[in-house]
């Protein structure tokens, strides 16, 4: 903020009027004594205007200092000179602080500048303090011949009672308890065992051929038989070599209304008993007669299995083609009694009304063998 000062020059004019007094004297005598001062006479008339005086010198004005005063004080002007040669000093107070304006909106970020050149590598820092020593703790099969802070580790040799490192071997005749067989050794042993299976085959079994039908035969005379409803019969099946079957079948010789025959294959446990279901092939319709087959796809490795069958539905048992129980070629089912005319040839469990499930505690039985056939894929 600025302030202005206007100065006006004032010129004073003095008018002098002369006064003329006239005295008349009759005669001149001796000068008398000075009389007393008479009373002041009346003011004479204003004299005529005197002549204009000479023009005075022009006054001067100069600006001296300009200072900032404290906020809130009054502005002031002082004359540091004379009336005819003025020097004005100005004091102008500082304005009070204004209120903060509204923040402006942020500007758009500028594009990143080019990456500067890599600076010179700094000096290597001082070496840090030495850390505390580590502690090594080991468990078997690792052993430490040193200390917990200066370890000397090794791996112990494995045994049948302790874990450890084992040397691999391809031997199939070694009796060592501190070496381990390689997959090659296992394969060699497997192939050898597999090649020997055929010589233990029963007289009526041959090497399996694709497209041919085979059966589990625990008897020598073909006959027919009725069965108990919902009783699952399990007949042993010895497989000589790994096979895949694509059909499984039975023959119904006498129909029974609203009946079916469910067929399956069970695994054997370590005691040679039927246990878990390997295949539940489903059911065939025994409300009509004839050969009845089911399409399957099941692989069997060499070993002991059980062919299983159960009559379900209806009220009268259908009649199936079967083998008798008075003679046979191979029936690896042990019993607790001895018989001169029949032999134990199957296991059974009751109350199988639907899908097949795991068997526990099957009962040994003498039963006509429902003639179940399977075809090699």
C-alpha cells in the first residue's frame, strides 16, 4: 500500500501605508520642557497598498527514508528538514498476514527423467563385528564327531534296526542286511519268478491267449445247481500270469422271475481268504435262460483271487450251470473236518442284497461251483 502527500507553497504579502502628520507653528519660543506623553491617538486610516515585495526563494521538498512499521500501527510522515527545505521520512506499517488461500490441485506428474550414469563405487565399509558361533545339532542317521561349534558330520550305515545310508546292489542272491536292491535287481527277481509260474500250473490250465475263455474249475463233472438267496459264494481262482479280462459270464439253465445273479472278483489276504472287492461287474438277468456275459476291463496280476456270485431278487432260485462237489482237480480251501466224498471248495457270507463289499470272517463251505467264465482281452 502507498500513501501520497501534497505540499502547497504559501506566499505572504505585507502592505505598508505611510502616515504623514502636519504641525502648524505660530512662533518659535524657547523650547519648553518635554510634556507628558499624550494619550495614544486614534488608529489612523489604512495606508495605501505598498509595492509588491521581491519574490522569495522557492521551497524544496525531498524524500528521506521509507521504513516498514509493525503490523497494526499507523502510517506516519516526519519532516527532517525545514519548512522551506523539507525532507520527509515515511513509515509505512506492514500489512497483517492474509488468510491462507485454497490449495491448488496437484499438477500432473512429469515423465521420469533418463537414468543417470552409475555413480562411482563407494569406498569399502568397515568390517563388521564377528558374529557368534553357530551350534550344530544332528539326529540319526547323521553323526557328529566334532563339537557343536566345530562340526565333523558323517552318515551312519543303515541296519535292520536303525536308519542310515545303504549301498545299492544289483545282486538277486545276496543275504546282506546292510545293502539295498536296485530296481534292476527287483526286476530280475520278478522276471525269474514269473517265468517259473507256469510249471506249477494245474494240468487243465494253459498259458492264457487273447480272445479265449477260461474258468475257475473246482470240480470235474458239469451239472446244474440252485443257490441260497443273498448268499455270496466265493470260489478260488489262481492266475498264473498278469492278464486283462474283457468279459465275465455264467449260464442260466432254468429261469426265475425277477431274479439276477451278481458277479465279482475278490482279492485274497495273507491267509488266503477273500477280503476286498477287486471287481463288482454287476448283474446278469436270470429271469431268462442262456449264456449271460458282462463287459468289463480288469487287470489281474499273478496270484490267488476269488470268483464271487450271489442270487438277488425274486423268491425262487434260478438254476445255473455248475461243477459238482464230489471230485475236482484243485481246491485250495482248508476245512476243520475231513470228508471221504466231498471237499471244501468255497467260502460264503450272507445278507448280500446289493453291491459287493469287503468280506470279514467268511465261512468255509462245500458248494457246487457256479461255472463262471472269463475272456482274455
